[in-house]
């Protein structure tokens, strides 16, 4: 059987859980931690007429893999590259990052293998405004949304809907270099916030009409298989607006989607060519399903730890192993 290539970083505990299963199954794998690349790795890519070859080697473990022997890639989580020289000037570091990314993905893009998921598909599926338009075309209800840095438009949107949230479109965690990381929570807007014209004008932000919730859903899809968890976020005041409060234990349970909603979820994910994705929904007190966003590399361990019968990790591993057998 061919080798599974796992691309992530040293802080990703999702990878640790997967490796536990791969080791028990005696499955070949190679881990590329981007926060140690190229510092801890050697990459060689050779092109000569019709002869092409690429290898990766971990200089600490001495593990080496030929990329032609890769049957499946789990592109799990990005990270900043690291180098032997740690005191580069800003312009030099930017150049180094561009060259490193170009070299790595030049080698990876040439592979004929199974991806969870291919970087071009991940890139295409990440834009929140486009997601809403696509979801609406597939029949989902969506929140009224404004993405803007026009203070007058933002104020008018607030006056129209009365209850409005601000929600991050990209990574909700701000990494502050030497400072501790800071999370940016979904926040209810008030009139005082709208008085700061300079802040509203600074950059385009996402504002949405607040949707009353009965509960929330996390729909994880792996190669056509659906795993749905119900999150009873309204049972605690601190998770009613944003359920991502790690200090609060939200009750979670397995959930069966209506067939129409399940098929629309599959159609949405398949339209991007993704082999993995995690979708977030609100279910209203009137039992309407409201699409919030697609997370093409979304977390799943927080779901599985609370709803272990979903067995998301095992399905992910089985999918990667099956792909390796098929590419043997």
C-alpha cells in the first residue's frame, strides 16, 4: 500500500489522534509539519525531459519518502514556515516564504493521488460571501448579510434589522507574535459601536441579521458520508451568541438531518470538489434550517469528543487508507 502524506503543524492534536489509528493499522505515513519546514526537512524535486521525481526527508527522524509513492494527502492545517536562519529581515523573510511555498506546492500539485482536500479546492471554497450565494442557489435559507467598510451602509443595515452581529470571515484567532493569541468572538452590535466611524471605515467587515436559535448543527462530510451533531448552545447565556466558548461545556448529541437538507449539504460540498468539509447551521424555533458557513478544513475533534459514536476520525483514516490501496 502507498503512503499517506499528512500536512499540518506540530500544534495540531487532530493529527495525533489520526496517527494513533494509523500506527495500530501499521499504515505507512509521512508527516510534514509546516511550522518545521524547511528547517527540519529536505525537499528535492528533479525535472529532466520526461523524468520527474520528488522526495521529502525529515532530517530529525531520517524518514524519507518518494512523492511518487504517495497515495493520499490529508492537507489538514497551515502554518508559518521556519528556517535555519531565524533573524531574517522582513523583506527577506517574505521572499523566503514565497519561494518555499512555490517549491513545496510545485512538487505536490504534480501528484496524481487522493486529496483531503486539494489546495485549489480549499482556496475556492473559503470565501464567506460566495458561500452564502452558492448556498442560497441550492435552496438554503441564509442570514441577511452585509460585508462593508461604508459606515453609512452599516448603520442603515443595523437600523433595518435592529439586532445585528459582527462575525469574522477569516481565522477567528489573532496571533500576536510574542503576545498570546487572541480569539475574536461573534459579537452583538450596539449603537455605541456604530459611532466610531474610523473603526467602521478601516476594513470591510461582515455583519448579519441575528437569527433566533433553537439549537445549532455541525455537519461534517467526509467523502460523501455525513456526520451531524446537535449543539444545544442556547442552554447557557455565554454560548447563545457564539458557541465557541471553550470554558462552557455545550451539550451535544448525534442528529439526523432531513433528507432534503442532507442532499443539499452533499451538493454544496461536492460543488467545490471537496472530500472533507464542516458546515454550520442554525435551526430556528420554527424548525427552519439556516446556513451559516462552510469550513473546508474545519475542526472535528471537539465534536467527536462529545459525540464519540459519530466516529469521524475512523472514517477519515479509512478514507485515506482506501485511497492508498486504490492507487497502489
